[in-house]
């Protein structure tokens, strides 16, 4: 895990820092060869990373042929030592993205898009068409613990500014984190709980950027310090942006008379900031650490009615996390690890409704989570070497959603305890197998209306579930540096409290949500086949998947509309809110993903090459009708140049029209996203200022200024994604 840093940030400092960074003189120092750092991911069983050992040095001359063994910046990170697809977004990728949320920075990756309810503010990752309670979002192995999974208007309380790496985990490894991760796990890694002592005692980094489409500014300060057995970390970050520019009129079906809109998407501004401090005691056999962090955001929700009511969300979170590792000298146990966290989350949905401009609805979540694991040393079975890891996970969640019009649900609690085991069999140097299993016990308590007799009467609901899951996977090294994988999963998911107990107005989404207290366990049976190559001049990853759902839980738009209570719900559009009822049907998801990078030939001090990507997901119910809000197929490619200091790329991503839609869902036109990026990194050895590295760059996105509507967004007919955007960024390390 890389080292990050600590400090304080003030908003006025952001713009001046950006100017300062770009004004720095290079001091005449020749550019040092910067190589891609080792890519490591959070795996249930820790193994040595499979990355080439040789790296370039500043004095190494240019090679007469492509450099298959050298990994310069801009190298496509392909993970080949995991049993299913893992998408890795490095710090460089984050810098080169104009996105400002986890969903935004991931949405151009194969198989991943974003909810884009409020672009750059509330945009949650969607993996292979699955979202909400099927995609777990976490930081350093502990859940984000907000309420983003129960409403697309809710932002994720994790900001990429403080992250060193973001990884998307699919397949058997997700059983480590719970049944609420059928689609995958999005994990943001940072150094808030240090695991090493900085080599020079103190290190730090300043990050800053500005964006043109929204007049945005962002900045972060990260510091690390340590001596003896103690290491400390602190960071502070902040960002702010106004309404963002759009290419044309955003409302496909405007009210009469049509609202006037200028060059900007109305009601789309936002600001957020946060900080963290953490420390660890590090000893020769492990470490133990703790951190406390805060997240504060105020963002507006775009859309016709939301603009009229000036809808905005004021979000606050305080989180305490801890983790540690102990590696005993005993012959049986390799390592004992733990993760723990406690979160206090609250957000207010504020709007001008009925002559009252204030808090219309509040969401709170008090959540505690802990997980401990034991990894055993490899054991010789003669026919294979067996490595086993087993763990225990507990979780407690207290939700509430009061509101002026009754709220979305009454206070409810969820308690869960789970045990899991991973067994990895290494038959030889080229063939491995993994067997994994998990069993949970979930208990949900709350109330919901008696819809059959008297909806004004609340009944106590107490549901218990015991979901059981298992997975098997094979990983085989093939000739030509290829690695093939085959995995099969059987995963059961318990319904969550909002799916069971919702019963009212959700202001920001404009829906009247009705839960179903009789929902059954959801079952997903999946197969994934993949082949990958991460060495040499041609790197690629090709994956195909098929998932069969029994009792697939989804929020079904019925075509009826409602006002503030059940009695107001009726067919037609007389009400202000769309009625959405949680229902279950069998469904099938299938699709494929491909990404590749080819170094074509040497050029100047580096290489030029081409890259490409493609993804598709098709999802239907058993009667052949379409599952709602499924992303379209996409095809893209680009041309790049990279060496030890420079990275340049121009690429085009085409999204096809999405015409495979469900009832009461509109089709979405295709679009083209043209992106260009240029960045430069230089090391500054012996610099009198104490700086060790400078990085500057410029990125342009949607350079064709096209109308972009996200097919999976509830707001796609009212919200355009940002038009032509240019981002200028810089960072310095010391």
C-alpha cells in the first residue's frame, strides 16, 4: 500500500495553490523515468503481486524495440492473479478524470457506469447493470455507511481526492464482504491508517485542480510522519463548483410553459470538504491503527421540479475506523487481521415546498461493522498446496427517515452476523483452484402500513433470513503469458429494510416508494469466463458473464402517481410523485467486457500505441421484458504516447442508443465522448525547496460538446451531463 499524507486545507488556498504549482520552475532537472507502481488489490488470500520486477532508470537509454518488460505511467493495469475481473483505477487515472465522485471516475471503465442522479455530486457506481444493494462501496475494507444504496439522489460519503487507488472487485472475493455485493465491491484505498513508517520521517503531497465547465476548484493536503514504532497521517480536502455548462436545452418533456434555461444545467452546483487524522503502532510482526474522518457536503439536485423547489441535500458524516494485522511465528497461522468501523451519518433534504423553504426530509444511519480473519500457512496435501482464510463479520445498522409528509420509513434496525471461508489449492505453478463459502444471519425489525385493511395502521415487522453462498474458481497460466479463469457462484441476498418497509414520500427522487414486507431471499447463480495478459507490448482482458436471478428485487414504476399519502395514489399523472413498488421477478443478466492496450513502436524516448474497449450487458425478466435502467453497449478506442515522464492520449468512447427499456421508461439516444489528456511528471532530487516530485496535466472531456444522457439515470430526460470540460491539475510531493 502506498504512502499518503496529512495536513489542513482552507478553501481560499485552493486557487492560489493551483497558480503556485503551475508556476514552479523545473530547475533544469532532467525528467526521471517514472514507472507504474505495483498493482495490489484487497484479496481474501494475500499473495505476492505478479508484476515484472525490472524497472527503468533515469540513465537507461531508449530501446530499439518496444519495452515489454517496462511499465511506464499510462500502462493499462490488468490484474491476472485473481479469480475474477478486478478493475483498478490508479491515482494517475483519478487525476486524469474530470469526474468528481466514485461513480464519475469509474463510469468509462468496461462494465461500469454511474447513476448520475446529480452529476459530480450524487453518482453511484453501477456494475454490469447492478446497483444499490448489489454493489457495496467501502473505504479501506469498511463500508461507506451512508444511505446512497437506498436512493439515487444520495451521495456516497467517500471522495476520490483523498484516495490513492480505487478497485472494483467481482466474483468469489465479494463473499468476504457480504451478500449485498452480488454485483461487486468498490473499494477506495488510502493511508488514513498507516501501515509503514515514512522512509525520511516526514512526507507529504499537495493536490489541486480547476475545471472550466462548472468553474470548479479542488485541493487536498496529505501528510505522513513517523519515528520509532509510531506513524501518523492527516489529510484535508475540499472542492466547490457552480452550475455546470450544458450543450443544449436539458428538458425533453418540459412543463407548459417551458422553463427558461441558459447555458448551465439549473440547480447543479455543489461543494464538499472533509478531513481525517489517524495513527498506527507498527512493530516487527504487524501493526494496529485507528483513524477518525469527517465528510461534509451540500449539493443541489437538478431536474424540473427540483429546480423549481430549489432542492438541495446537506450531508454530514463522522466515521471512526480501525484495522490491524499480527503475523505470529507459529507454524499454523500466517496472519490475523481485523477491520472495524463506527459511523454517524445524517443528511437533510431541503426544498421550498408548500410555502415552507426548509428541511422536508431527513435520513440518518448509525452503523457499526467489524470483521476479523485468520489466514493459515500453506499446507501440503501432496496433490496440492492448500491455503485457507476464514473470517467472521458482524454488522449493526439503525436507519430512520422522518419527513414533513410522513417520511419514507419509520425507525428500523438490521443486525447481521456471518462466517466465511476461502480455500485456495495450488496444484502446480500454473493451476490454482479456489473454494469459498459464506453463511449469514440477518434480522430486520421495523414497522410498515397494513395495505390490505387500513394503510393508516402500522404493523410491527420482524423478518429473519439466513442467506447461504458459495463459489468455485479456477485460474490457469497458459502459453504466451496468458491467464485464463473460470468461476461459478451461488449467492443469496437478504432483502434490506427499505425494500421491506418503505411506505411514503421520497422528495428528492420524486417517488412514492412502497416496500414489500413479504419479500423473499434473492438468489443469483453466476458463471464468468475470462482470459487476460498483463505483460509484453500487448495487454488485454476479455470477460464474459451470465447471471440467473431467482426472486430478483427491483423498484417497479407502476404507472400510478401519488401525492403525500396512500389514499392519493391513482392511475394517471394527477399526482406529483411516481409510485414505485418493490417487487420480485426472475431475471437473467448476461454480457461481456473487453479492454486492451498495444504498444506499437518506439517514439522519441518512449512508445506510441493504441487502445480499445467494449462492453455490453443485456437483462430481461423471464417473460422476455426488459429489466429497468440497463446501460447501453459501448465501444471505444484511442491513440497514446507514454514514456517515463510524459503521457498523452486522445480517445473516443461511443455509447449506442438504448432502446431495450422497460414499461414507463423512455429510450435514450447514443452519444460520442471525445477525450484528450496530457500530463508530465518529473522528479526533483536534491531540490532546495524539499520537493521530490512535480506533476502537472490538462484533460479535456466531451470535446465534441455532445448531448449526453445516461440511460441508467432516473433523471435522464431532465439532466444532461456536462458539456465540453477542461481540467487543469497539479500535485507536488515532498
